[in-house]
C-alpha cells in the first residue's frame, strides 16, 4: 500500500478522511485481513480498528497502527471533515455515519489496487503455481463433483487458504454453461475446469478445456487463436475494449460470434474480479502493473463449450504468468 498515493488521491477528491469497510480494501491498506468487524480510517495516516477477537493476530500482522473497534459511535469520533466512503457501504451504516457530516462516495482504494506492486505480483504468481500444480496432480475420473472436491483438496494441500471462487467442473452438454454449478454427473467430453487458488490473500483464475473428437478440437483451436491474438496486442496505453475486440473478431471470422457470450477478461488481485474489465464498452486503458485474465470462449447451446483462460501481467508487452499447457491429456 502506497499511503502517499492514497493521500494525494484524497486531496484530489477533496475528502479529509476515508472510511474503509470492504474486506479487500482493508486487506490492501493493512496487509492483514481481520476475521471480525473492522474498519480502516485514513486521515494523515491509516489506522485499523478491529475487535478484541482479532487484536492479537492483528498486532503481529497489520502493517498499520491499530485501534479497538468498540462501537460505530466511537468510530465516528476518529473521522474529520468531509468523509470518503465506498459505494458498497450498506444503507444502514450510511445513515448512521451521515449524521452531522458530509459523505462522498469514492473509489480511491479500488483505483490504487489496479496497479500491482512487485509483492502483489509475487503473491498472484504463487497462487497461480499452487493452482497449476493442483490440477496436474488431479485424476480425471469419477463425477464432476468428485473432481472439483479433489482439486480443491489439492489446492489446500499445496498452500492455498481456500478456493478463489466456487470451482467449475462442467462436461459434455453442461460445458456450454459458462458458470455451470457442480453436478454429480459422470465426466464427459469436453471437460471445462475453471479454478483458482488464494495465496496471502491474492487470487489466481485459470480455465482449461479437455477435448476429444474433431468438432471439439476445431472449436478449441478457434478459442486458442482468439486468446493468442488478444494477448499479442496487450501493452500499456491500449484500451481494454480493444483487447476484447481482437479476441471477438477472431471468433466472429469463424462464424461463432454469437457464441462468445461474455467479456474477454477482467482484473485479478485481492478479488477474483477487479478492474479493469476487458469488455466491449470498457473505457480503461491498460497500464504497467495491471494483472488481467484473458479468457475467450465459445458456447454452443445443447452441444458443448470451450474456454481457455490465463493470467497476464501488463509490462512493456504481455507477460503470461500462467504456464500450464493449453491442451491437457
């Protein structure tokens, strides 16, 4: 966390205090994720207020000073002037904090989180390594739910604190559902696995599709070409929407434009879905230090789907952080 950058952004937004409630934003500022009710207040410095339940742990792991969270009313006493708040603040708390002060919705912390520090990039890299090793240790047999359970067990055994999201294992006709829920169906073909690990609070997000047969391989190769072409154009100052356009254009040229039904990717970090979005309407321009996913897909209703996803660091050009093979036997 770069406190000076946060303070400069506060000056630009004309706020005197920041009131931070979102767990991922607290983690970004404090370098520690409390398990109970907590807030960070930023004025001239940042302070984490947490309950007695977390105080011992926080005293060993928080990178910013600590205070005790006793009540909302006492938290108010630490605020000064115009207060910047997150748009995710619950309405009930908004009403409490609004009494006697001016509140302004800001995205100061979210904006700071878009550019990753070397430490953050290392954490994401470790999360990718854990996820990849865990898939390679997997036995592809049994049911979708059994494979998902084994993969999540492998990730925890390899150092992940938890899955980054609900693991997707979808095969046969169900592979045409981008966010398919786990079933007890026996594995079929193709087999889409979308999974991620968490290391030191940072996420990875990968997808591989195992295919058999000529038609499945044809679609796989189209999706792979779309991903490769999109990755080629990634560099600073390029619009995120252009990356989406490049991937989409490849798929459209093969006649499957209507079967690419989601955006090309998204930011990755403390949350599995962060800014920037790589979508048709995205106004973000890529910058050095962003970590994004590139995940085109083709979904043919009632037949099957294919998606390939990798995690990419924006440098002078794209650096693909994930290394597991695109095609897994």
